[in-house]
């Protein structure tokens, strides 16, 4: 694959990873809400659940809050997020919790595969730049100046 196509491929993988991460975070939040057994519309429970202090083992980057278009990887992710369950219906809550956990597992595996592909694409770019450093300059925008008569 030529250098231009390799860069586009890598950007595409990065975008897909952002979408997978976005949906994974939504599913995790929905599971946290189920675990907290909060009433729909209970703002304090929502705040407490979603602002819980978490460890810093994950990556420390600015996260995109909304994916840039496209369909989610799993066909029923929006339905899983939006499913309303009665607080007293433990069987339905457990079923939804299991579906959320399963979807999160699929997304996690998918993200791991994306990370491997990203690593390979990045390594290929670095190798090409190492071989010919002038190729790095092709990625920079070129300002066109108007010619003066």
C-alpha cells in the first residue's frame, strides 16, 4: 500500500477505535446505573454513579464524547443503552446486565484487534519515515501563496 493510502488507513482505524470506545463507555455507564439500582430521572444517583472515582490504569487522553457518524459495531447498542427496566424486576435487570456485559466484552475484543492493527500501521509508517525522512514532509499542509505580477 502506498504511503498516502497507509495514512488514510491509519486514520480510519483511529476513527473506528474512537467509535468502539464511545459505545464501550456508554455500555459501562449503563451497567453502572443498573448496579446502582437508581430510579430513572434520579439526577443525584446519576451524578454519583457516573462521577465515581476510578483508578488511573486506563489511558489518559481527551475522550471524544460523540462518535463521528456511522453505525455502531453491534446492531443493538442503542437499544441496550435505552432499555428501561423496573427497579423491582430483578430477573429482567439481570438479563439486561448480562447483555451489557456481553456487548462490552465484544467491544473490548474488537478494540484490542483495532489496537494491534493500529500498532502495525504505525510501525510501518515509522519504518518508511526512517528509510526516507523526507516522506514525513508530505504529511504537512502546504500553504499556497499567490504569485505577484
